[in-house]
């Protein structure tokens, strides 16, 4: 009898289904990533070239752009219209002339952008969604385009694990069929067909060494995950889980106000005491009114949130009424009473950027959150690694002069320049009385 393995009837179906699942995961992940990149690129071009006259979903100086691509279908080249609307109007295009007349013959500024940029903008406006009103009268953040989780590596981990599982099960199935063929040839009873779980347990039983190593790896991995999860509970910061982020009475979006691609307002314009005092301070509503006396509608929250600022200062849209309702902000960062910390010392003297302790407020934050753990170990580590900007720093001019001009014979001072930098620790940043006294 020839030694030919009989392939299990369930194997091809399982293999095909798993491969189809893996392929769908790969295509979905790649498609979502490409869509998100297109959305982000379109948003950037829109804000730089179109936002002064257009909104995606509302008429402004010009019409809402959502659906513009569909409206131009069969009526002309929308790319040519966006690049130079006057040239399209002069060509006699009926739809272009209709739009021009409808919007009081307002001339659209020519845009020197590529077709790819225009396609990205059209994708952005077509997929833009207005903010959803919350039950308490506030507004949720606006849609940010096709979602793509930060931890997408888990998808690829799952795909790799499934591929390895297919290989193991396939090899196990082939081995099982060969073994049965051998037993049939020798006239011995064959082994029964096993389910997938049965194959796994049978492999583990016959390969106790490898099964033990794999089991130990999984147990250690789960313990590490549990440890990381437990450590991040509470207000401690980190980039793995959500930080302490209380809901504030006004939905103020830091990334919109401080972001370089948005309004790019300097942090100290609002938190003016950070450079001159211990506390950065919460800006008064009067600071907000410097801009919002003229800006009554937000790009993502509409009028609801700015109306709360008006209520706080007693502004009815034309005059101050004197009826004020103070904003009850919720404190986010809170150090123990026995800890001394001065913003002035770090901002003015240390030249530390706000993002060093407060995280990417200018790019990612919608609501203020505790990004850093603010534990003693975190501060000590920062003092050990952070280099002090000595040159040109008026506070340390004398120390810098002594270190650079003292004869080489003075080893007590020159030792600090062995690594060509001076850290906070070397200036006494590890002395207990610096923070506790």
C-alpha cells in the first residue's frame, strides 16, 4: 500500500478561511491608514488655503464644500475651478457662472496647489462630520476622519500569530496523516481524527519542553501587561493608558489654540505667570475676550462654548451687563503640600519647554490632562538627565564664567565639564532642600 497521506477534509476550509481573514485584516489596516493620511493631508491644505472663506459643512463667505465634488460631476473640471475660478468663468462654463452669480460675484483667490492636494481636500470635506451635541449643552469634539488606533501593531501581531498557528496545525495534520499511513501499512490501528483544540493539546503533550517554554512566555507577558495596567491606575501619567483628564466646564481645545498648524498662540499669552511666578495660573475670562469679543463661533464647537465665556464676563454680544458667572475650572495638576515647585525657575532659568512636563498640548490635547506622573522618581530622573543651558543664561553667567575660564588646575570645577555638559543634578538638583524645606 503506498505511503500517501490523506488530507483532512476540514484542513483546506480552515486554511482558506484563515487566510481570507488575514488578508481582510491586512487590507482593512492598510486602507484605514491610507484614508487617515489622506484626511490629515486634506485637513492641512484646507486650513491653509480654504478655511478663511469656507467651512466643510456650513456656508460662510463661500459655500460649504461638503459634496462639492458630487455637485461638479458632469459640469466641468473641479480641479481647474479651484485652481483658477475666473479662468473657468471666462471660458463660459454654465455651472461656474451660476455659482459666481449666486455668491454675489465674490472672486475666489487662485490656488497654486496640485490635483493631489485638491483630491485630499475634497476627501476631507466629504468625510467631515459636525460635532455632536452632548446632553449637558456642550459639544463633543468634531470628527477626525477615519479612525486608526495608535496600537495597530496588535493587528500585525495577531496576523503573525495566526500564520504561525496555521503552520503548526498544518504540519501537525500532515504528521498525523503520515503516521496513520504508516500504521495502516503495518496493519496497526490508526489514530482518530482530532479537532483543532485536540491537535493543540496533543502537540503540547508530546512536546512538553516547547509547550513549557511557550506557556512560561505567555504567563510572563500577561504578568507584565497586568503590572503596566496596575501602575497606570489613578493620576499617574504615561503614554499607554488614558491620563487623569477631568471634564471641564468649557470644552477648550489646546491643540487648536496652541498648535503650530492652527492658531499657534504662545502658552505664556494665557499662562502669563509661568515665567514670573511659582504657578502658571489659569487665565481669566478677560484674556479669552481679547480674541472672542470678535470670534463668537468656534470651528469645532460652534457658539455653545464661547457663549459660556460671554456669561462669565457678562457680555451680551454688544455690551457688558455686569452679570457675571465665574467659570469653575477643575484642577488637574496637584503636588503635595511638602513639595516646592516654581514654574519661574524652570521656564525662565531652566529654559524648559512646557511640553517637557505637560506633554504634546499643542498637537494632541483637546482637554488638559496630567501627562507626566509628577512622582519624586520622575523629577529626580529629569534632574539627572536634563542639561542646563549655561551660555547666555543670565542666571548662570557667573557659574559659566568660572567653569570655562578657571585654570585647568582647579579639578573641583573642571570635573563638571568632563562630559561637556552640566546637568541639574550637578548644580544641586538632587539636594533634598531644593524641593523639601
